[in-house]
C-alpha cells in the first residue's frame, strides 16, 4: 500500500454549495487548491442562486452533516478547519460537539448566518448559536463590518465590537472593511488585548462576490501549511486582493474572484496591493 502523503496540508471546509461558483464550498476548494492544499469539502446546504442573488436554500439533515464531518476527521490528517455558512442551529450544535474532540486544530470562522432574504428569526437564532458555541472555539473569526455589528450589538465603536466578539472566547478577530476611502479599504485584526494591526489595501473598482469566503479559506490554507497566525492573516489578505483584482464577470450579476489568477495566461499581470499600516 502507498504510504500516506503528509506533505500535502489538508483543510476541512464546511459551507453551502453555490452553483454559480462565486462563494461557498467552491470558493474553499479553489482557494485551497491554488495554495497547495487538499480541501475536504462538507456541504451544509444546497443553494439555488446565480451571480446576483439567492433563490432558495435547502439545509442538509444534521445527522448527514455529522456523518460527513466524522468520516473526514477519522480518516485524514486535517491541519485546519474552515467554517462557513451552517444552515441551522442544530448544525452549529453538532459542529461545536465535534470540534471539542479536536482542540489542536486551528479553526477559522466566517460568521455568515444568513444567505439572501431568509426569515429574520432564523438568522437571529443562528447568530446567537454561533456566538455562544462557535466563537469560543475559533482561532480567528473574519466578520465584515456589517457582520461585526450584528455579532456585537452592544458595541458603539468598532473597537468595542471587536472586544465584545472576543469576550465569547475566540483568540482573534479580523474585521474587514473597517474603513473605506476612495483609494483604500482597511481591515483590523484584534485580540483580547485590543488592536493588533491595521492593514490597508488598494480599493478595487470591480464589484465581486465571494471575497469573504476566499479570505477565510486562504487564511485556513496558510495555517494548514504551518504559518503563524499573523503571517497567515497577512498572506491570506494578499491572496484575496489578487483574486479579487483578477475577477471575471461571467454572468449577469457580480464578478467572480479568480482564485487561480497566477495560472491565467490571459492576465497581463496584477498590480500589487498597498502596504500594510
């Protein structure tokens, strides 16, 4: 029998299936493959959506979700876990229970609690479950500005939001889009001691969908390669910026990030990102 190849880092990704390829599990697979990782993909929900919006969502039965995750973790040497959209509270509860058996694994949480215009009550229940059960297990949470204020409803400033999020027990949170100007947008990384670092990136004119999934998946891939968290966060942002800069408009809605931008011979070269601050 061929020996197990331990040179290829493995990322366990949980997310919805987006048939347009903008976000969801395809974003995770493409990102991990682009960064030299093998992505084991667990589907949490099936979406009917195009490049503009979500038409319908069907969650996977919780028992089958558990079976998928256990099958991977009991067979492959997973190096990092990336959590995207989980379709219902029972999904969150199940993943919380499973991850407690693997405390050594870094967990990157993309706290998406609503796709499209679903019922507000369901989104709120999912958000509460995410805060109490998944944030405490996260190595890094990656909310955008809107998600940060949804998770930390008592926060009156961005710094206060970050600290409220971290009070649930996670190690770090990276709030994206914390400030925007005509030329740049900024992301901020926090831990329990406060602001760790601000990152400034050149603002792109292209309107893409799937940047959040690409960012969380790329950071997960770098962590799987063994990078320190701060290095993984910076490299993940750099990869995401270039994927967004090379986005392609393939349908009638948003552009789709090109997560294999480095292999596209049609690209004449991408400009580099602005320096971190």
